């Protein structure tokens, strides 16, 4: 048999906030490289994850959920997701089977008009719904003409993910190995460390707080004894939020720091010393200079 040509390409994962896009990327890679939470709008930047299989290299792009954006930060997030549509070989449109369908269907009809790359409709969270609902949704989305394939799956359990990979591989063009085959992402470690701190803020704080925080790693140094010393600044929008993030007698910040440090240690396979500072920058989510400083430009 003649050798099959090497295939590779870029695949964007697109959907409404909370559909499970980041969970799916981590599941495909078999490692956690992007943060997730049960609150919408967790992901703020486009992030590449590299998946190698014999004969294939697939670069998956996790994107922020597409929503009606009000602040400049939110507009940046939606622009990030929309821009990825123009640069990829195919798209996975991830739909949450357990959430209400109207807004997801409207998004599908709006952005997949047939002029862009091929789209696979992936119906996520099938572990939360019964078979009848899955069939009904597949039929409903089948009325939109844009999709090449339909894959029910669960990013949480992994069911259906192999099927998804088969469909993705079928859409890949011949291409080079873009990245060495031993790296999972091109993200710098300091970005991932900052994101892990932000994830703990998303998971441990409530109401508007998660949407008002930014995390920047200001220093990242390996000491002679092998310990990695990281200091990060958590920025919030108001004084009252600073108090909540720090908590009574500093307990909240301590908990965020401890949970983040453990996870960063797992990631870096090293002992980590993590120092967190909290400061206030009034309404930074609408301030172009601050957004740029925090990496949202
Ligand atoms: N039961 C179940 N929960 C899931 C599944 N996939 C994701 N989740 C949960 O759904 C929530 C949202 O997951 P994320 O991966 O953060 O969603 P996202 O689409 O990246 O969200 P944004 O970044 O906010 O756009 C988290 O609580 C996940 O644990 C699934 O297949 N089954
Ligand atoms: Mg996400």
C-alpha cells in the first residue's frame, strides 16, 4: 500500500458560553491546559492545543463563548472567537444538549451560512439528557443546512469523542507538522499559571466578581533550590470587590492561593511558592489601556 500523506490543520471549537468547549479541549489532549468553570464566559482568549495521532497533527483552538457583548472586554472575547472562524480548516460547533436551544440554534444559523470552513455539529453533555432529547436535537439542528457531520458526545465522560476525532480527521487537508510532536500547547507557562489563579477566582467567588477580575503574573523565577517563585497580581474593578477577594482575615485569598499553587505544582512538576496581591483599577473592563496590559488586546 502506498504511504498515506501526512494531514494537519487548525480546528476551532465554537459555541455559546458554558457549552463545554474548554472541557472538550482538555479531554481531547488528555491534560488540563485550559481553565473551566460552571460560570459562563470563563475563557477570554483563543488558545491552541496540539493533538498528535499517527499520520495527523490537529491544532484545536479553544475560543471564548459567543454572547451579546457589552463591555470592551466582552467585545474583545467575541471578536477573538469570530476571528478564529476565518483562519481554520474546519469548525466544531459545540452545542450544550442540556441548555435551552433557541439561542444556540440562532447562533448556528447566524454564523454558519455556508461561506466559511466546513462545520461539525457536536452535541455535548449527552450524559445529562435522555436519548429522546438527543434525537430531537439532532433532528432540529439537522434542519440547518450548514453541517458536515453530527456527533453526540460528552466532554465530561469522553463518550463520543473518538467519533468526533474520526470526523475531524476526514476534513483535514494534507499539510506539514506545524509543531514538534512533544508539545501540547504554545502557551507560555506564566500565562497558564495566571489562568489557573483566575480559574480559582471563577470557582470560589460569586456574582459579578469573576467578571471583574484579571490576573497577571508579574514575576516567575526558578530559585537555586529548584523552587519556582511566582508572584501574581489580581486586579478587580472596585474597592468592595477587593475586600471580598481577600476575605475575612485573608481567608479567601489564602484558599485561592493554595488551590492554585497545588495545580501549578502539578503542571510544572516542581515546588512552587505563589504570592498573590490584589489591587483595584476602576472599571478596567472598559479601559483600552488596562485591557492591553492584561493581555486582552
Ligand atoms: N455533565 C457534563 N458537564 C459538562 C460537560 N462538558 C462540560 N461540562 C461542564 O460545563 C461547564 C462549562 O464547561 P466549560 O468547558 O468551562 O465551558 P466553555 O464552553 O469553555 O465555557 P466558556 O469558556 O465560558 O465559553 C463546566 O462546569 C463543565 O464541567 C459534559 O459533557 N457533561
Ligand atoms: Mg471555555
